[in-house]
């Protein structure tokens, strides 16, 4: 059996990987997983790109939390992304903390790189994906798919490697980060850096800045939900009590929920990685390298495109997807677009939305 394929794989590629910020990475470590079997002509591969807090454990239990893979409902035998027909690849982005090169990786002196790790971009993440595909012997993808930050990677992959993907499916995403997006990320970063345990990023081997990271996660998690969804799920209901305490405990269910989300996140994610990945998203502007023209980023691209948005997503609202669609139309690229109705907000792409299943299966089929 080819040991390049399967679960919990890790490879160190010689590189060097030249970064947008001017530095290089060498070697380039990549943690990844594959599902399904590659055909003899290597024509059935689908690359799925994960979101900010995701990882390569797409359709297999997470090794730390033991929870199901983050898109297990979408990926598997007979599912919309069908592993009976396709080899599905998901790689941990560089800058993260689940096996790929990041601030927790060892430097030449054997110590964690921490803030010595170079600042990376979405384009850098995509270059690392391309290196992995070369390692796996895959010259051209059947499709590249992603939601949220994964959608940014999917669009960037198409722009950086025209012709290397036959289809591009970008869900609940944008071609650039807005001022509002950047503002929310900055709140999270400042919460981490204000935690006394952050110590300028040199906390490895000691107590991590868990309190700051939990607050960052709480703030971000609010943006993933919709007001209607929060109201329906929690309203103003009290948490395990009949009357208010007139103190600062978690009186309301929504407070308790956010505290739980924050604390659970610290068990599986690295605070420095959160800093680096949010900064990569903030720098993302696909038109910037093309004279400010998003259409030029896709000019002559032979891929088919599909953009999906959700009507309750206020983090990457429908106009963000429409602007990409307009640019693809201007570039002459074949593109389809659908706005789906779902109550869950931005996180709808991860949750049970049967209409999304139909779109994904139809487009990839």
C-alpha cells in the first residue's frame, strides 16, 4: 500500500517555500489526510480546504477531542463529496498547529519558533497545498472545495494555478477581508496578547494563554452565528437557575454557551497559530496582485466555478459572493451561484443544510 495516502499522514518537503512576506520555509511540514482511492490516471482527486479553526481531520475522529471530523456529514461513501468515486485530500494549513509548519514547530535551535515563525498569507498556504499535490503525484485536481477561509484558499488556488483544478466550489466566503472582518480578528488577537501567560509568544513548555484564546474564540464564534439563530436557541433564558444572581456569573444560557465554546477551543488549538492564521486572512485580497482587478485574477481560467452563500451569514454576506461572481462573468469563466436560506448564519456550511448537500453533489458530479 502507498504510504502517501491514508489518515494521520505527515510529510516534510524539502522546499524552500518562498513566502509573500519575503522569507522562506524549509523544510515544509504538512499534516494531511486522504479518503478514497486515486485512479490510475490521477484524475479523481478533490482538495478540500479547511477554515480558520479547522484541520485535516475532515471525515475522521479528531485525535484530541475524539469528535467526528468537521465535515463528516459531507464527505464519505455515497455522500455529496463521494469517497467511492474520488480521492479526497485535506491538509492542515501552514501556520496552524495540527502537524503543519507553524509557530509551534521547532526552529534550528530545537526550541519552538513561536513569534520567530514568518507571517504567512493565504497564497502561501495554497503554495504549500500545491507542494503536497506534487508529492502525491497529482498534477490536476478534479475540484478544489472550501468554506469560509477554505473558500479563500479555493479561489486563490484557481488564481495561482489556472488549469490545475477542473472545478472550484467556494462556500460562504469572500475574495478579500473587509474592515469589519479585520476588526473582529484584532479584538481576538489583542485578547490573546493581553493574557499575561502569552509572554510575547514564548509560552511553550509552560502555561499557555488559555484565557485570552478563549475570549478570542468567544468573540469570533458570535460572528459565525445569526441573531435569529441565537434568539431561537437561547433567547434570554437563564442558565440552570430561576432568578438572576445580580452578579457576574453566567446568568444567561448564551453566556454559558460562549464560555464553553471558548474553553473547549483551548484544548485543541494553539494561541500563536490563531494569531498567524487570522493575520493571513486579514491580508487576503485576491485582486491586489492583479492591479486591483478581481476579474484579472481569473482571466482565461478554464475551470468551472460555483459560489454559495447563506442569507443569514453576516460575516461573509451574499454581496461578497456576488462580487466574485461578477468578476468571473467579466473574466468569461463559467460560474453558477446560489444563495441558500438557512437559520444558522456563517456556520451553515458546516451544519445540516440539505440544500447545500444537493448543490455540492450536483456540482461535483
